């Protein structure tokens, strides 16, 4: 049957490997030519979306620092997966440590 062969297109949320939590935090970022502070829109153990007016190209690598509390901060590198100039950036964590991942999962679970 022809209907059985057609599959619905996946939304971007369905393609993600991790569910994202709606959590607003300040994120400090440092790139080759830019440094700044942005706020998250959502976050997961795989990456985050941050609201930013900065024009950072897809493929750029940033050092990000995510302070959940004074005693709980995640620091890692992240690649810009997509850029919406004047609006924000989608980042994928590159070298998130096991400890950082555990902290992120704990904080998201409590968010």
C-alpha cells in the first residue's frame, strides 16, 4: 500500500538526540574574535540554544561557561551548529566531561 511507504517528516525536536529543557541561564562565551554573555533558551546534555545579537558563523568553536550556581559551573567547548544572526545560536557541546555532563543532567532534572 502506498500509504504505508510514506513516513512523516521529523521536526527538529524529533531529530535531537537529547530532550531539551526550557531553562534560562546566563552563558559566558569566548571565541576566536568574540567574547560575551548570552542567555539560554533551552539546554540539554548535548547542547543549547542561546539568545544573542552576536554574529557568529556556523562551525565556529566557542568556550562556554554555564554557571548554574556559585558551586556548580560547567565549562566546555561548543560548536555553532546553526546561527540566526541577530537572534541566537544553536550550540553542540564538543568536549563535555563526564562530571560536567552529570552536573548538567542533575541541574536540568531539577529545573
